[in-house]
C-alpha cells in the first residue's frame, strides 16, 4: 500500500473570485466566501476529471519498494519539482538520498524516477513507507489552460445559480460544450 499525504495545499486557484463575479454579474461582496468555496470545489472536480493537479501543492509519496525495474512512478501529474528523497535504512533510521543520483522522466500521462547508471537503491527497512519522495505537483495558476479555467467558471456559475442537487418539474439538459467537454481536451491520455 502506497501512502500519499498532502504537505502544503495550493495557495491560489486558476480563477479568481472577481472573474467569477463578472460572469455572474455580481457587484456585492456578501457571498464572496461562498463563491470562493465553489471555486475550490470546482478546481478539485476539474483536477480529478483531467487527471492532473492544476495549481502547485506539495505532497509526500511513500512506498515500500520501487517496482521491478527500480522505478518509482508518481501518483500525481504534472511534477513541478522533486524536493527530497529519503528512506529508512536497515536499522530503521531515516536517511536522505541525493536527487542528483536519479533520473527523472515526465510524459503527458506518467512521471517516474530511477537511479542513474551504476547506482542502486539502498537496502531499506521492511515498512510501508520505506522510501518517501517529497515533490511539488501542479503548475502556476497563470499556466492553466484556458479551457480548464472556463470549465471551472462554468461549474461555479452553475452551482451558484442552482443551489440544490435537483429541481423538480424542470427538464435538465447538458449545455453543448459544457464542463466535461471543455475538460475532455485536457484529460491525461485523451486522444482526439
């Protein structure tokens, strides 16, 4: 079992409260907290659909052992930075590895590290969190694709206007080129 722990949450979101309020034509600040909650929830939803973190956040990822090829695959994408790499030695004492001793590979749908040639993973203590990689996933809000920003704004506007889970007596139709259509073109592994 691999362990994934959020260390530092995102400091900002891909869209601002002011942008959403402009979409909704709201000029008061009475519901700014509600709108900010919707932005946070919409960002989480969109991250799950596209399969990548949208804004920078720091995570710890712990595993028992690398795979059979000596690789450790990251559970989140994209990787902005590897911060540290540590392990528990055979005496169960935490040690730090030099990141320069590892190759880092990142593609659209995966990222992993592996030791450089003539370097091996050290022997580790038998525990589920024997190796821990601390890394930053995501990107800056300014680099989030426009279609994803638009999807977040559409979703927030929908939640703001429709504050219940269902409406009785009203036929619901999905808007063409709605949220999922906008997100589909940025989904990891998506092929046109």
